[in-house]
C-alpha cells in the first residue's frame, strides 16, 4: 500500500476530527500505514511530515507531528522486538516483510532530533516532548555503544550546554529530564517477554552496566570503577544541578526542580550508593523540607502540582525512601541513617504561638505538621517515617545486635529520634497520614512483645536494652490510639455512605492494632488503661459526647479479642475468662450495667454497643442475674426490637437477642422470663406497624424455639405445648388461607415466596429442640410436615418453596423420631426429584444422603424408589446444559458470520 505525504496529511487531519463522516475510514488507513508499510518507508514519510509541520503553527501541524513521532516510536519498538543481534546489525536478519529500521534511517531520526533541539525548534506541547524523549531512548537501545558511542555526552551537550540560548530554556531541560526518566522505564525497570526476550534483556543489561562504568573486563576481573568517572555520575550531576538551579525560582521554570528530583529518585535505586550518599546530595534533599509557614503565615498552595515547595518535599521524601530501602548489611544500614541524619530533619514538632507574641525558632530543615501543611506532603512524610522506622526496627531485631554494643547504641539513638516524628504523624488530624504509619506501629508492638519476653528471661539489663527500651512508649501509644479511635464530630454513622467508608476502614485498622497491643502488653497494663478511659468520661454517661463514649465502648467490646487462647485455656472463652478471673474488668462491666445511665443515651450507636457488650460478656448475667430483666426489657422495647425509626437497630436487636438467649438458656438463666419473652416476641411478629425484615424475624423464631425447647426453661410440658402451638398455628393457618386463595395460580412467584417464608419460620423455630423432644412437641412439629407437603404439591416449580421444604425436612430428621418422618419422605422426594433444576439438584442429593446416614437400613425401602429416578433426572439435566451450551455456541458463530 503506497501513501504520499499529502495523503497522509489529509488522513491525519480527517481522523483527528471526530465529527467528520470519514474519520473512521481515515483512521483505518492510518492504522494500515503503521502496521503494514515497510518501517524504513514509514519512518522517512514521518520525518518529512515532521519537517513540514515544525515550520507551521496550527492545530493540524500538532496532530501531524504527534502521529509522525508516534509512528516512529512504534517502528523502533517493532524493530527492537524482532532484532536478533544489536551488536552486528548485518547479522540481524528477519523474515518480517516490514523489516527493521535501518542504521541510516536511525541516523536520520537522530540528526533531526538533535538539530531541532540545537536550533530551538522545540514543541511547546508536553505530549510531543514526551514522544521525542522516548524516541531518543529507543535510539540509545538500538545504537549505544556500537554506532553511537558518545550518545550521553552528545545528549548532555545538546540539551544542557546550549540551554541558555533557548527561549524558553526550560523546554530543552524538560526533554532532557524526560529522556532520563524514559531510560529508567525502558532500560532499567522494563522487562520484556517473547521470542526475543533474551536478546533484549542482554542489551539492556549491557547499557545499564556501561552507564555505571561496568565494562566487560571490569566485571570479569571483579573491579569496581571509580564512580566519579562514569557516565551515570555525569548524568546525576546534571540532574542535581538542575534541581539546585530551579528549586528557588519564582518563574514557571521552577517546575523543573520537582521533575529533576523525580528522575533522581529513579536513579537512586540502581546506581552506586556512593553517588547517592554524597554530602551535597543529602543536603540538597534535606533543603526541600522547609516550613510551609513563616511568622504564622501560610506560604504554600493546597495543590502540590501548583506549589513547587510541596512538590519538592514530596519528591525528596520519595528519594529518601528509595535510598533507605536499598539492600545492605545491618551495619551499613545503621551507618547510612547516621550519615544522612534524616529523622531529626523531617519534622519540626515545635510551633509558633502568634497569640502570645511568640515566634518559633525554626530549624534549618524540617516541615511543621499543622493545619497549614499540604496534606499530600504530610502523607509522604508519614510514609517516609514509616519506612525509616521499619528499617531501623529490622536492624534492632537482628540477633547479633545483643553482642555488639556499638550497633545497639547506634540503633538505640535512631529509635529515640524516630519516636518523636512517629507520634506526631500518628496523632495528626488526617486519617491518611495516620494510616501511613500504622505498619511501623504494628512493628513497634511486636518489638515490645519481644522485649517483655526478654524481661521475663532476665535479659533486659544487658545487651541492647541498656541503650533503648520500647516499653517507655507503650502508654503514650495507647492514649493516642484512643484519641484517633474517635470519629470526627460530623460523622453520621451511615454505613451506606461511601464518603464515611474510609473513616470506618481506618477505625477497623486501628482496632486491629489495639487487639495486637492487648495481646502483647501485660494484661494489668491494658486493663488499667481501659479503666482509666472510662474514668475520664464526663458524667453522666447519658449526656457524654457520642464520639468519646463510642470509642470507649469499642475498646471494651474488642478487648477480649486480644486475649490469647493460652491465657484463657481453663475458661470456655476469652470473655468468660475476663469476667470470672480479672476482677478489674468484671467490676468495670458491672458498673456499666448496674450503676450507670448509659442506656439512656440518645444515640442509636451507643444503644447498639450497649447490647453488643452485654452479649459478648454475657457471663455478667450468669453471675448477676438481677441485671438481666432490665436488659431484656430494653432490647425488646423501643430502643431495640421496637425502635420506631431505625431498621438497623431493629435488625441488630433481633440477632443480639438470639445470641443472648443462646448463651443463657442452657444454664437456666432464662427460666423465669420465658413466658414474658415468648409473648413479647409474638406481639412483635404480629405487629403490622413494625417493619422487621423477614431475615430478622427468623432470628426471633429461633429465639422462641430456644426458649421453649431448651431443657430447664419450661418444666411443664403442657405449658410448653400450648406456647409452641400458639406460635406455629398462625403460620399454618396463613399457609392454608394462601393455598385456598383464588389468586394463587395467577401469581405463583409472589405467593410462593410468602409460603416459603412461613415454612422457613417453622424450620428456624425447630432449631431450639434437640433430639427427640416430648411426644406432644413432636406431634405439633409433625403436623408442619404435612402442611409443608401441601405447599410443595401446589407449587413444585417454585425454587423458594422447594428450597425451604428441603430445609424443613432436614430439620425434622434431626429432632423427630424415625417413624414420624419416613412416612412423608417418598412423597417429598418424588416431587423434589421431578421438579429440581441444575441449581438445586445438589440439595436433593444432600437430603438423600442425610436420610441414608440418619436412618441407615430403615431408609432402604424409601430410598430404593428414589435413587434411580434421581440419577435419570441428573442425566436429563446434564443433557439440557449441554444442549444450551451448544445452542449458545451456534448462536455466537451465526452472529460473527454477519459482523
């Protein structure tokens, strides 16, 4: 396919105009040009297009230039990916009809780029400069060092030594920095895959080694080159010179300084560490950490992209992060931290107080973290402090540091310095800043645990602990954690609000840290802290600020999660251990539920936490049964199950009441409250004004079952039967009414759902009855099987009906005698097998398995009539699925044939 330059221009102009009716056709032609034409031919066309476009200043010329540079980039990348030898170009043959970009063509590209730069013919559009920079890097990959041995010197000379003559000079420097950035992308970090993978990787390794001064002979002889004689030394020097030149500029050229530092960050991870640790480099990076206020006046913009000081601080922090995370020995890492002296120079913790006429004496370096600080800068500083602290703790935890006092002393000094900025970030009023230091906070807690273990082994007076102890900070971290656990004053506890989700996720991570602290610290210390938290709450609790009270109750609720199993192995659970073995904890919980007006607090979140804590530490009501009536009254009243406005409170109360009854029924603590509770729940279920979701009513039915069925609650069997019949009868009557409704067959899905919910209620109710309850109870439950069968017989095609019917049979198998269940099984299985689908066939198989396991030989007559029909049904379902799949394949092929 042949193209003229004029045709290409017209196609580019049309394709860049989406409203043109020929845009799609023009784009297709340009794609053909890029992907089908010989690469040398394509490159020559593009060079001519660039030459003509560079002398015109119009939107069309910009589109033409972008297409041309993009095509040259694609041609070079294509050629690199199919080249079999970079060293000997004549040996690099390819079967591709498009060929590879020839050496003469690459020389033409190089000359055009360098000549345009030298003559100040530089595009102002950033996207064009990025393309030019990438093309230069691809030329380096192709031709350095064999055919372009002085590539880097020529680039530095062209872009930097003549920069002063460029108008504006920043454009040359901008492209130069982008060349170095792309060099890291394409040579250092980029890994390719494919048939040519080995050749390309060897090429890139060679370039990187030569830039660092590692010639083949030096590598063979294990010789380390003088860093100051290498190409990379000169490149890094230019980067730092650019940073110094523009970082204090007030013109638009100042944006070059952050860009230069971002490039230096890329280099700092792979070049000789000696180049990075030069005093001039460290001082330059530290100089980027400057206060954003002066004499109480804010000196930065909110957006770091618009504020050079903020952008410099962010890039400097990322540079230090790259440096400190480089792999090295413990001793070298400690010496690195001492040399760069980074920790004391990151944050200034003292602040000015203009109201008193006092102005702080600022350090030379260091950012003041306050409300004026750019939040993105604060986050980057916190991330740097986190990585710094993590690296120091790695050194601190080294096994041999106990035997090396010098190492231990240095690590101790660094940790002492670390905790001041760490606590400043942890307490900062922004969840992203605090979140950034949570990993090192967890590392600190683990270190505390190891120190406690050493203390128990009488090792604390010797070794590293004579220089530093983490134990001195545990109380302070606990107090800060409590402060950060408090939600902001405008938080609404709306769990469906995406904007509040971040706040909730942050508290979740804080709770994980808190649980780790409880698990690690001595229990007397953490309980003393917990008691102090509640002691400091303003009284009465009914008017206590919501955020303080909510955070306090959260700490109490989650405390048991931090108790190790080895600690409470003699007790049933962590909560039982705390309530029965730890007097201070027991007394705190008793005080909340006996001597306080906590439940009278107006906020729903506090009410729910009041219920949550009660259920988690329900041993309280075993030891103090006199407190139970009040709790039952509250949870079943307008603050709980009958809450007039909040569905979440009603739903949660249904579940927590079930948990409470589950925990107390077996011990007989509910014995005196069964009649009251059952009547109360019945009234709730029959109250049309309370909008309780069906899923929540199932909790209530299970609660009734536990109250009636658990041994010890009701000893009078006649009374138990009366209550059970009173609960079940309305559901059975409702089922019979629906079955007789003339509208049933008009809307089987609607009525099927209603009927399935009634069946589910009986299934949940039966959970409270163990194996073989009294005959009267069995008779009542047996009657529900017959009613359920009528429902299944009427609506066998409805999946919810089948599903809930199977669940009820499975429940009855567990609690009724064999003769009461087996007589119904054949009829149930016949309907279920005939009407099951591929989705619920597995449920039918589970029911058959359960019957066989439960009744063994007695089930043979029943199951022998069901097994063969079930297998045949499964075969038919498999055939249906295969037919559907084949039909879908045919449908897709038919569609594709016309597309």
